[in-house]
């Protein structure tokens, strides 16, 4: 019997266990309320460039399937990238550029119904901390690649 009592006295009390759980809960609560800004920016940047890729593929797909021309505009003075069918007022899509990225170059090109483009160049995005991302468009083929 004394052996059982001795083992029980070596254990944590309920109050000690609850206190430890309370401290851990507060730490997790504060960590979730104040997310790391760098992680948030990285995720938002990745989503932005994924949206740009999807928008460029959409513009090329619309031009081929609807047998029409689609303009793509990367303008330094606008906070978004615009995709518009030639001759229509409404845009197919606009992608907002996050406030921590800005365009260094301006480029407008047209996707033709055969999938080609009328212009080839490089669009440069720069992060406020200096990181550079390029979207390189190949000569006339409508293909592109993103370089970081």
C-alpha cells in the first residue's frame, strides 16, 4: 500500500497540469494573432504569380477558343495587370499587384487566335526589399517563363 501512495505523490497535480496547459494556450493564441509578416508576404507573392500565370494562360485560351485577339497590359502606373478582348470595353480579368511589389517595365502585347503574340519582351517585378522576378515572353510563340 505504501508503494502505491509513494508513486502517486511523484505525479503532477491537477492544478499544475492545468497551469501548464493554460500557458501553452496563451502562447499559441498570441502566435496565431500575430502571424509572421514575412510568411504572409511570401504566400501572397506566390499566389500573385500563380494568378499571373493563370491569367496569361486564360488570355491565350480565350483568344484561341473565341478566335479573337486579347490584349495583355503590364503598366507601371496602374496597380493591376489587365486582360481585355480587343474591341470590347469590359476586361476578361484584372489582377491586383500587391503593395510590396511594383513593375519596373511596361509591356502591352496581343494574343492572336493562332496562339501567337505580337510582342516579346521581359516584364520585371521588383519587391520592396530588392527581390526581382522576371516574366520572359518568347518570340511570337505565346509561351513564357517566370525567373526569380
